[in-house]
C-alpha cells in the first residue's frame, strides 16, 4: 500500500546547505521509488492557521519510505536540512481503496466497547453470594 513522508515545515534559513540538500535529495529517494507530490508552493488554508509549508513525498509502501528515511544516502545529507530547518515529519501508510470514514468509526466504537468490557471485568462481582450471608 502506498506510503508517505509528510513534513510541516515551520521555518527555513535558506543557505548553501539547504541548496545542497535540495540538489541531492532526489537521488536518495530514487532507489526507493519516492516522488514529490507537493513541495511548498501555494496552498489554501481554509481553517485556523498553517504557519510554514507542506512537503509530501509518496513511496510505493511503508517499507520503502522507512528504507529511504534510514538509508545511508539520506542520513548523509539530513543534517544539511535539520541544521537550518524547523519541521515536524511523519511517515505513514495510505488507506486502502474504498476506505470510508465509518471504517474508523467502527474501530473506535469496538475499542471503546473493549475498554468498557475490561473495566467491567475488573470490577467486583456484585451478584456473587456474600460469604457472610447464609444461603438456603
């Protein structure tokens, strides 16, 4: 399943290191099938605020995006970015074809029911016979 690297770039100090990073990053992604889907540029903030920029990179699968992130080639240039950029970065897998929001709702409700069941199981059994009360 397709996977992504998403960066919310909060600030960048553009300098020679960042230029070198941009010159070299594509070559680090190529062996893993990575490609930019969005790299800064125009965006329409429609709710609240979004300080900074967005970078979205697509990979064939989660193994590929993790392989790229941990690769020697990427690790060798990563400092060129991190020394001059403040960003939050996440790696994640996409959703299957046909996914619906109700799929998530079902999981949330099942987890909630499971948690409630666990809490009930650990509560004292109020229906058990009281050993101090004689039974007939």
